């Protein structure tokens, strides 16, 4: 893994799918990547398993409003985990929409899984992208101009930024592998040593 990589995960304080946050988070941190977690509020993040059973509790490092994300922040990747409640609430947060737009307009990678791509539609950045998601989002993403497909992992480099998407927690293996592969390219594009 490339040294000096930095990632940002954005979530609400209740309802994020536990493994879709914690598996990539732990995987990246084990590889030496600094991962910050921005939530709506500074309170604990209460994860869920299968959208209903209580999962682990996680402390955020920031609130959404505290993250600048203008390209000078050093973040190489934006992680958008799913969970129906999390994603539906997150797409109504102006600060979350602002962060997605900030990452995409500055050409940085975005990795969204399960219901996470809802936020891409809300931010107006799904148009022209080939992607996947939890199947119930197909119509919303198609209506937002995306080309939806039912595959474990879909990557798209169009529009000047790299998008990684997967359907559900069962796809976390290929999802994290794709993140591993794109981080060194993102760091190199930013002109930082790896």
C-alpha cells in the first residue's frame, strides 16, 4: 500500500451498515492509510447489521461541516458506506453533498457501496457514470443519468474522477481490493511521494 494515503468516510450517526464502514476502515488502517470519519454530529456513530440489528459503536473524528475537502486537505479517497437509513439520511445533508462535489471536481477517487450511491445521485455526479449499487437504487440512479449494472464491482474513470461501486457487504472483498489499487494512482496524480 502506498504510504501517506489519506481517506475520508462520511456517515450519519445512526444506521450505517456496520461492515460497509468497518471492513474498509480497518483494512485501510491496517495498511497504514490514515482514515478520518466525518459524521453529521460529534456524537457516537451507531452502526446496524442488516439495517436492523445493533452493531458496533464508532467515534467520528470530525463532523461533516468541519471537513474542508478543497483538494488541499490531503484526502485521496472518499468512502461512502451504505445502510438504508444512513444513505437516505446522508443524501439530505447539504454538507455531505458538498463533500461529494468537492472530491469529484478535484478529480479524487470515490468508493460507494450498497445504498451509498444514492448520495452520488443527490450530488448530481452520477450522470454518465457506469456503476452498481443495492438493486433497489437502480431506478433512482438510472434517472440520475447513470448506467446501472448488477455486478460485484464496477469502476469508472470517466468525467475526470475514479468511481468504485459495489452492491452489498458480500462484495467487500473486491471493493477493498479496488480501493487498494486506486489509492497509489490518486496519490501519484496529486504529485505526492508514495
